[in-house]
């Protein structure tokens, strides 16, 4: 579990498409440098989010660490496009007892989004992004949370028909994350708020009358229950007018 508060920016030392070393696991691997500040308490097997993607440390020094990349990870994220010298956002898994400054981030990327507009606004920057997989648009709502390359941000505008949304980045954030190094046409990793997914699943189960959490398991009964809730809300709203 992560918070979307980037701890530092690392630099790609090597992207190996086929790493036959023990730490490479005979698959793709990524080695990151400039990570000393987050490696003081590192252990093999720890989780570190690279551009918002939860990955397992397979090798590390005082300043660098290596992770393996599964085919699923490469197909769903922008990590396969990284080159030597690329900057990446880094965050360690959340430790118990620490303050929670962002939002619940799992490190499980849903899809990528293309930057289609970058608009300076005084000392802030507006980004407009088009989503690669339209199926996640129901989870993207104005003033909701979203993680872009692992950075917890607030959604501003949303256009469901054209599958785009905007975020605004303040000056402080610009100096601590990789987003300002990107240009129009670049891809950004997206993880939507997982709470929206849970709400959808529970609501769907209730309406369809499936699963142990769906009340009696009877679709008609559960639909009637939802109708009663809606009716109470409407009556309360009417009484306030």
C-alpha cells in the first residue's frame, strides 16, 4: 500500500529486456539510481513504487536497486518506454505509524493516459490527459483522487464522452515529481481510486442479487431495498425545499 506522496526522483541506470542474472529472473529488469534516501531500511523483497507501479526489490546497494518486470506490467504501464537517464517517481510501501498524506494507492496500474495538452497558469500547470482504456472513466470524477505516475492528485474536469480529464499541479509538486519533464504525447501511468471499484462491486451485487453481501440474494428484494433508499433521499430533499 502507498499514499501517492513521492519520496524522491530516481534515475534509470539500465532497462534490460532479458536479464539472465539471478536478480533478473530471466526476464525484463529495471535498475534505478539516486535512490539512497529510500534505501536506508531496504531489504530484499521489499516493495517500491516506480512511477506508481508496485515492484519487488531483487538487488540493491546504498544508492541503486533492481526490480523485475513481468509481461503484464510492461503491457499495462509506461515502464517499458524508460531509457537510461529517464527520471522516475519513487515511493516506499507505507509503514505503520506514519502520517497518511495522499490517498490509498495500491501500486496496481489500471491503464495509461496520453498527455494531450499542457497549459501554464501563473506558477501552476494544467494537464489534460486522454485515457487509454475507456472502461475506467466511471471511476474518474471531478474532485476525486487519481494517481498519475504514482503521484496523488485531484481531478478537475472530466469529459466521459471524449475520455479525458484534467489535473492542476502546484509549484511545489512540480519540483518533486517527474510530470513536468514530460511533453505532449507522452504516456502517464494511471491508478484510479480503489474505493470507487469497491462501491461499484457491492452495488452491482445488491442490484443483481448475487453474493453473500447482497442481502437476501433475491434480486427483486434487493432492488426494492435500493428503491426505498432512493425514495427516502428524495423525500428528505423535498422536505428541505
